C-alpha cells in the first residue's frame, strides 16, 4: 500500500470508522468496518475505496 495516504481509525463500539485521505488532493474516503477485522484489512479496504475515488476524478 502506498505510504503517502493518511489513515485514521476510530473505534465506535462493535465497528471501526476508517478514513483514508490523499494529502495531495485532499480527497477522502470513509468506510465503516467490523471491529473484529484486522486493522490491515480495514486499511486496505479504505485505500481501495480512496483509489477508486481518485481514478473516478481523473476520468
């Protein structure tokens, strides 16, 4: 995973709110995942969503 994204994870009970931000464009992707999942899995999913948004913005 690219190291240039900012990742924030906020536990909220049984769920975790994960935000991935591209510091260059300021575009952010937010997702909610199960707190029992690995942080790496949650991070990967948030980054995938962010990369989708970044590609969609270029089209």
